[in-house]
C-alpha cells in the first residue's frame, strides 16, 4: 500500500501544505502573508491570526491538487521548531487534531533539518556524506549530513543570519521588507567591485554579519551627508557590492568546511539560497574545487511544506513518530 503524507509548515509568516506519495511531492501550496509589509518585519500576533485563516483552505487545496482524500492519509507531519510560538501552535494544533481524528501517526519535523532535506526532493540528489550551507532569515549554518536523519551543525553564525544581513542592509537603503530579493534584483545591474565592505575575521567555520551591517550604516551616513541623492544614484552598485560581500563570507567558510572534512557533495538551502548571486557562486566554486553541487528549486528554498513532507517521508520509514502531547517550539537540535 502506498504511503501518503500531509505536511504542514507554519513556522513564520507563510502557511504551507504539501502532499507526498511514496517519496514524491504531488502538491506544494502556500499562502503568503502580505499584512507584515507595512510594519517592516513580521508581526507575530498577526502571523498566527493569518495562519488560522489560511490553514484550512491551504490544506484543502494541497489535498485536491494531489488527488488524495483525508481518509487515504498515512500520517500527518508538521513543523515543530524553530519558529514563532503562535505560528507553530496553529500548525501543530491543526496537525494533532487531524491525526487524532483520522487515527494515524503524527510526525514532528525540525524546520532547519527540513531546509537541508529540500535538496533530496529532486531525483538527482546528494549522496553521503553531504555538506549543506543553510541560509535563512533566522539561521546560517554549515551542516554535515551522514544520512537523511543524521545531521550535525559544524559552523553557524555568532550574531545575525545571512538573511538578516540582506534584510537589514535593504532597510538601511530604504527598501521594503523583506529586502533580500530586492537586493538580488538591483544587484543584477550593478558593479560588485565598486564599493568595498569588510570581511570579518572569525575563527573556524562560524560566521558573523553584525560588523557588515554597521559598516554599511556608516558608509551610507557618510555618503548621504555629502550627497543626499547618493543611494538613489548608486543603488545597483551598492546592492551588488553588499551582496558580493555576503556571498564571499558564506563561500569562504563553505570552501574551508569542504577542505577540512574532505567532503565534495555540497548543497545550499534556505531562503537566501534563492539568491541568484549565491547560486552562481556555488556553481563557480564547485567547478573550481571539483564538487558535486546541489541547489533546490526556487519554491523549495524559501519556507515551504514540501521540505517538511520529504523529511517526514524519511521519518515515516524510520518509525519516528510523536504523541499528541508533543510541544511546539520545544526542540532546539535536529
Ligand atoms: O528560509 P526562509 O524563507 O525563512 C526563514 O526560515 O527564515 O528565509 C527568508 C529569508 C529572508 O531574509 C529573505 O530576505 C531571504 O530569505 N531571501 C533572499 C532572497 N530570497 C529570500 N535573500 C537574498 N536573495 C534572495 N533572492
Ligand atoms: Zn526557513
């Protein structure tokens, strides 16, 4: 009998539902929340209210597209952690109720593990051991994977995440939230060598982005004082230079991680892996160092339920289920 899993993702500001049948993603639906734009960041209480409105229609749509009815489901999966507590509560309560009503197993998924496993949705996926640079709005990690469910963080940010570095830089430039995709867009027309921003000297495989943010702040203040039109007139070059520096910080550590571990199966994941400059840089470094490189499709980079579903597929096969008393947000490690 085939295994049919419904997965729900509600860690931050997007409500996602996906249906997987025997390891294949048949649907991946998402309701994006636009309510936060006017506030320049995600407002947790508004996010959980929007999840409550969106979750039933998004789940219905995912089941419909997949051609699967609720009664056929083998298990329900949900994002347990990390994330905004109110948002996680909506997804986990919904998943628990459905699992109880249908009397089927419940699978708790770690959001960061799921980002890594987004690389395993495609037919041609990494073999093990595998290194993944996971770059999102809240995390920046280099993860060593020895099997789908055996992962270890070997490097991470000491302060801001790469996504935050993009978003905070964009905010300093007067761009709306989330600014990462906009920096990407403007950078495409700019000269990345025009302005130089410092590279932090951090030991080992860890990252730091807070110094970059400060240097961008001083850079903007200094130039704006002399010329109030400075940002408008040089936006593309500024964006390209900032993006170039964030990418070089990330890639230098990834090269170091590959050299230290001897692993040449290398991928990226998380919202920032949608960045066109980072995707190109991975291919270039891959060609230089003889890596096999992996990049999830765009819709599997930013938050989505398909990555929760693929993780749940591995957990289902391992018999890794949880009880209805599982608490959302209560798990820090994979
Ligand atoms: O993984 P994700 O969707 O949500 C979290 O789990 O945090 O990542 C969101 C982050 C935001 O900081 C957003 O600005 C960034 O990913 N992002 C990008 C791009 N697309 C999304 N950053 C740079 N370039 C992009 N194209
Ligand atoms: Zn995420």
